[in-house]
């Protein structure tokens, strides 16, 4: 007789189940971290491939998009919450583990996904991409996170506003402290304004189309989108907003280059330059930093309507090819070249109108590229400064007397906007330039909240646009 106790049969090993939606979102987050990729460039091809394989429908794509962008936008807040739930410094958590954790925290605190589903799906993803040991760690941390809602956690991990206003806003609104400080300086005012701006940075931006004059109309775009998915532009006469999102590339006008995806602030900058008064001839226009081509395409269409020609110059060859694609089919004369605006191939005094939308930190487009806030450093602005001044200085040489230069950035940082213009006009770091300010505000009719002028700063929370800056200058000698 066998007196040995019976052993219970071992549970069969269960292979982790791969959730296509969360796995794709994790892939996108890893590409953003490992390759310094941008989510808006990485995610669409991943979604397209998943649809082609039959893994995804529209709801799946929407969830994957929300997981990626929501996690990136709220990364600072979620990092602080995870740090409060672990017994080691956050820097000692491997980045792939932190991606799974933050995506889990977003599901728990930033979506309507039920708690049990958010935890179990995150742990299952961890089993697939990290292994069983790390999955247990993910499970333990996320179960601690379920103790509070987002407001409760923020109250625990953010310092009081009265003790450290910038650090409080940094944690609550998930922006690095130096960006909070820079945006607050540029915006001015008290707490309400900066909180509204930071909140707007964390909202999903609308998809806005631009009907290129003479090639398409807003009525055509609105009809193609349908009544339920089209809204008129707020400020630009060329804008149509997509109310429910979708794929703008599926529209015939976009496929044919007669319209394009373009933020309304970008449209306003191009339209204001085109509307600025010039003295005498008005036949030669230049877009000196033309890539990827949205403003150039709108300028080319406006120029064609007046019998003017546009030269679109872009330093980077791959971006120059994007400009060529954007301008293809434009009825008026245009040319795209690869050229460095700080060492221009054109002669001084050649052009009547010039747009210089200079390379910058991109702090004005954090809604669209939320990962930029975690990559940029305050020191980056020092690297941009000589380039921005050099491009503006050469643009003022390239325009004829009586002609107009538009200096634009997708950044509200004072060091990239008004300070650059004032330095160039006063000859700091180079020869002084004989030019005068043009008040840009009347050239954006109907747009409120444009400040004291003569330059213009747009804001996400006030105008629903990227934080575009525009200074218009007329050469006087």
C-alpha cells in the first residue's frame, strides 16, 4: 500500500494571449523611445498593416491611438504615480517595463476601461513582451494604482501650488518644469491662463484640411466629408475641420494634392504673408524653409491666382521631395530646390515676398507631438538660435526694398520669437538691417486675442491652433 500523499496534477502551462491592440500600442511606444521616432509617423503604418491583416477594425484603431497618445501626453504624471508605487528609483525601471506600466496607468486613470480589464490586459501584455517575472511586478504596481482615481493620485504626488507653482503644474499637467516656465513667460498673466494652455496641450487636436485656392473649395471638402464629419474653419477661409476624425488621405482632393492636412494656425501664417501690402512689383515669392510643404502648397496656390511664381527651398533632400509632392499639379509657375537659406544661391533683392518658417523647438505643437516635450531640453534653444537669426538675416537681404518677410516659428518661446527678430533688426551678432515692423493683426481678420502687436502669437487654448508665431517685416533700405 502506498502511503505517499497524492500530488495534485500540475496546472497546464497557459501560453500568454497576444492582444493585437495593446501589442501594437506597445510597439509604437517602444519605437518612440528607442528610435526617437514620432508617434504620428510610426502609428499610421502600424495601423495600416494591422488592418490589412484583418486584425483591426475602426474601434481597435481608435483604442490603439488613444493608448499611444494618452500615455505619451500624460507620461510625466504617470511617472510620478508609478514612482510612488515602487520601492526603487524610477530610473532603475527598464524602459519597456515602464511603457507597459504607464499604458496600464492610462487605462486605469485616463479611460473608461473597467479596472479589472485594465489590470488583466496590462499583465497579459507584460507576459507576452516582458516575461512572467516582470508581469508579476506589473500586476503588483497596477493593483496599488487602483487605490485612487487620477485626482486622488495627483493630490498625493504633486507638490502644493503655493509651495512650488511650476513643479505643481509640471506634475498635474505632465509637462517638464522648464517648459512650464517658458510657456508661462511667453503667455504672461496668472494661473488660469497657463493652466488652460497646459490642458489644451493635452487634448487631442482636430484634423484640419486646407482647400488650396483655385484647386479646391471648402464646400467641396465639406461635401466629401459629409454633414456629420465637417465643420467650418474657425478663422481661415481655406479651412475645414473633421468633426469625427477619420482618414483625410482617403479624400479625392487630398489624394490629388488640391487640398491638404494643415493646422489652421499654419494656414493663417501663409495667408497673412500673402495679404501683407508690398510696394510695386509682386511676382516673385520665396518659401525659404519649405519642408514638408503645407505652407508652400498654400502659398503656391495663392501666388498662382495673382500670376506670381513661388520658389520653394528646403535644405534637407528628403523634405524637399515632400515639398515637390505637395506642390505637384499646382497650375502656376513654381520651382522646388534643395538649398540652405543661410547660404542662399539667389541674389540679394530678388524676391517680393518671403516666408521663413524656421526650424525651432516645436513647443507650439505639443498637442500633435506630445513626445517632443520629453525629448527637448532648454539647451536645445541655444543650438537653434544662430540658425534662426541667420535665416532671418539672409531673408531680409533676399527681399527687395519695399518687399515683405514673414518670420514664423511653431514655438511661443520668447527666445525663438520676438527676441530673434529684435536681435536681427538691431544688428546683434551681425550687421543691422534696415526694416520696419508691419502690424500682422489686421491680416488675420476676425481672429481675437492677438495681443498688442505688431507681431502675432497664436495659442491652442485661445484659438484652437498650434502656437504659431508670425512677425512681418518690410525692408526699407
